[in-house]
C-alpha cells in the first residue's frame, strides 16, 4: 500500500495503526467499522474543512462516531470561522469521492 500524508505523519510520530484497502465504494466510517469487524472508535475518517479567508482547506482526522468541532478547530488554527463544504466541493478540492476521501484506505488505531 502506497504511503500518504496521514500515514507519513503517523509513522513520523511512531503512532501505531493498521491500514486496510477497501473497495472503491462510498462508505461511512460506521459501515466501514462493521465490514472490518472493528470498533467504530478505531476507524478514522477525514473531514474537509474550509477557512473563511483564502487559506488552504484543512483536512481533519476524527474517529468514526465523532464530528469535527468547528469552533474548537477554528480557535486552534487561529481562524474566526470554519465551515464544511458540500460533498461536491470536498470532491473537487481533494479529487476524491466523498465518503472515501482517503479512497480505498481505512486506518484503524492499534491498541497499545
């Protein structure tokens, strides 16, 4: 499996994970966890978040059942306001299908 920015960051910080390849099908994190037979909290999804100004979009990584706290994220990155794009906008920004922004790849956190 080819490394990407997320796996490079995890490797650099010595964070254990398992990467799975999934069919190119639009799946949510909860359905993915069911198919893999792992707890939803161990499946991570990528969420595209837009800045109010001209800054580059943010790609947030959150566990399956969680949602991005836009106010907390805005504060953390020094922005006044952040928004979620439509599926079409997210697909245009990433070049990947929504529901599969990481495309056939699913990361699960390994237990320590």
